[in-house]
């Protein structure tokens, strides 16, 4: 009696695991970028000290993570758009679709 491996089942499981790992990586990046951005806002001196200790690759990653959260805050944050907690774009779309 031989044990046969079903290649389709193995391939499907590997695809599911890889998609799950990519989603985890994206969420980890967003959470890390949020922490880096808020730390740099609350304690800029300590952020600068820690930033200067990083290698060039680490500095590039920290810059990209900080920039990602800046964009997130601008788009999704409470002071997005016109500064009143709303966005001109979303307000305009809402106004046009009320009919």
C-alpha cells in the first residue's frame, strides 16, 4: 500500500498559508508604522537618538514606516480634509448621492 500525496491539496494549503502570512505582514507593518510615527511625535529627542543608531537599511525602513503612518493619519485621521473632522471629497460624494 502506497501513500500518495495529492498535489492539488498541498498546493491549495500552501496558497492559503502564504496569503495568511502576507496579510499578517501587512498588518504588522501598519501597526509598526503607527507606533513609530506616534513615538516620533511624542518623544522626538529619543526618536532621533534611536534613529541615529540604526543602519542605513533600518533608517530607510523607519522613514518609510513613518511616512506610511503620516499618509494614514492624513487620509483616515480625525483632522483629514478641511480640518473639521471630515473630508471635502467624502462630503461632496455624500452630497451628490443623497438623491
